[in-house]
């Protein structure tokens, strides 16, 4: 398997953590990508092979052992979970699985808002939309508030919802223009403090993506 990768993308980090937890990381060839800082509002020069594999040209993109390019982090994680069977990051119980996907969708929505803010923050100040940024902030807080209320659903064996929630909280910590999620969310903060110590989380802590 080949993975088009960047150290800054939380969606790529999701795949990397899942692969490590499923025991598949050593079977993946990493294809580092570079991105110019105008990627949020122009079409940058793509790393060779990325757009050819995935015309959407997003990361992560995983090329399977069968040569099929999967260009969405959720689909990639589902594929890895299938390859790793019987190891799994998805509960077998129907209700637990539904609760996991519900929490996953909330955490993934926070990630989408964070990346939307990142793209907007890279625009020239003169054309940057503060109203758009505020819309994303409110969405992030709404998601984190929901995760605080339902933090009990993040207990138990490690699953994709826990991984995605931890990555969203980690991204919130990493970007200096994002506010601390901890005030008013003590249970989520305590939960994250433990999850962040996992070796897979430590090994994938975000760093800026090379621009060239």
C-alpha cells in the first residue's frame, strides 16, 4: 500500500493512527507531499502521482495493494480495518457501532471546520472573511460541547471515533490561532489527556507540511 501523506493534515493523521493501531503501518509506503501556502484558494502544483491517482488531489490518498486509489480518510480507515481483520477499530455490537459513528461524525465535522479555517487564514488579510471564520469557530465549539456531553461514548476499546476526536482536539492545541478547548469541558479534557499518551498519537503529532 502507498499513502500520499503530509504531517500537518489531521485527516492523514487519522489514517496513520488507525494503521498503527491495526498493525498495518509497516506495510504502508509513505509518499510525502508538498503544498504551497496558497493551497486553500488556488490550485497548487501537485506532488507527482497524487492527481494521477486521485483526481480530487486531496490527502490522504491510499493506493491499495490491488492498485485502487482511495481518496477519503473514512473510506481508507474502513479499508484498513477490513485488511486487519480480526483486529478492528469498529465495534461489533450494533448500538455501540451506531454510537461510535455518531461520535465519529461530530469529531470529523470539527476537523472539517478546522481545515476550512486554516484555508481561510492562508488567504491575504484584505480578502479574509471574519464572518466565515466565526461560523467555523461556532461549529467547532458546538461539536466539542456535544463530545463533552457524550464523553461516555468515547470509553472502552479504542475505535475510530476516539481516534478522530483525539486528533481534532490535538489540532485545536497545535494551531496557535485556535482557542483552547478545555474551559467548560473538564471531562473531554481529562479523556484527551489520556488518549494523547498513546504511542500512535505521539508518533503522529502534527508538523508543518514542506512547501517545496
